[in-house]
C-alpha cells in the first residue's frame, strides 16, 4: 500500500480539523448532513452525467492504482530480459517459445510472441507502442474523472451555501438564530473546497504520476524485447535498460554489473592459468 497517499490525506484532514478546533471550534460545527448530501451527492451526479458508465466502472481500478499500486521490480525485470537475450543469442529466438505461455506480464508475453513469430522489427515496435499508448490513454481518462470531480465539488459547495442562505433569509423572525444558521450554510462551501483540494485533485495528479511510471517501465521492456529480437549482446542490453531506471535503482544495477564483471574476470584468469 502506498503510505504517502494515505498519510497525505490524513495529514491534510488533521491540519484542517486541528486548526478549526484550535480556534475554539466544536465538532458539531463541522458535521452537517444536508451539506454532505448536497456536495458529495451533487458531485457524484455531475460526474455520472459527464462520463459514460464504462468509464465510471474504472473508478475502483483507479483507486487501487492510487492506494495500492503494483510496484514493478525493475532490477528483477532487467535481469529477466538479459537472461532472455542470452538464450536468444545462443539458441535463437525460437528457443523463447517455452517462456511465453507462463509469463505473468502480458506486455512481455505479447512482445515475445511477436518476436517468435518473426515479425518485422519496425512493425513490432509499432504494435508494442500502440499497447503503451492504450495504457497511457486509459489512465489519463481515469485521472480526468477525478479532475472533473475536483471542479464540480466547490461549485456544489457554493450551491449548498446559497440554498442554506435562502432558508436563513426566509426565516428572519428570530434574529438571534441568524449567526448559527449562516455558519451551517457555509459548511457546504467548506466541504466542496476541502474535498476538491484534499481528495479529488490530488488523486487525479497521483494517477498521472502512476501513468508516467507505467509508461516508462513499459518503454524499458519494449527496448529490451527489440534488443532480444535484434540479437544484441546481453551486456549491452543491460546497459541500455539501466538507463530507464531511477537513481536508487541505478546504484543497485551498477553494483550488480561490477560484480558480474568481476566474476567474468576471475573466470577468465582461471582459464588462462
């Protein structure tokens, strides 16, 4: 589970509620059922009108991406692609056919199948790039849903406040109750602005970040698959794929390369002796 997303939302809520209570506010002043219904119900309804049901059904997948992302093991994937490059270089690409059926990653599975089928390298690149573009577009569509909710929520808050003020102004017989009633009316604005800036817009931003990471990871696998198809040297394949890694992952890869180089040197010296 992504701790930063959960802790970030909790920290924002704690800061807002803590500041309100610090100034002498009371819990009761933040809980208004009518405002909750207007803001969150109205926001959901507006989003439902804006997008087809097929996209709305992707919301659970979007939230899973935000809170529980499938973090790829980049060094392990590079090791695997290098191993496949070694097999293809020694035995030919047809030797990879046994690796296709049981592979857990659909992108690599499709890519290896294209390679084994003898597809033209340029056409192979185009097919795999279409898959990457499809993933990027799907995640972009998911982020737009929450971005739209972030735009509707403050407006729904204002609508709730105006409706509350209409109710207040229609009952002026008791001037002493005007202050508390107006405060309750403005609770809807608080709900709308807070939900947009704490929940909807940050979630949309996080989905876009996840999309960028996924695209980068798939582009790395694309280059690895094409290098396997071209029969490139496994050592060069590793160096090429390492360029896609983040800084902390690159240090691990360099250590691995150094250890492998050291092992190869020892084996060479042993053979010479």
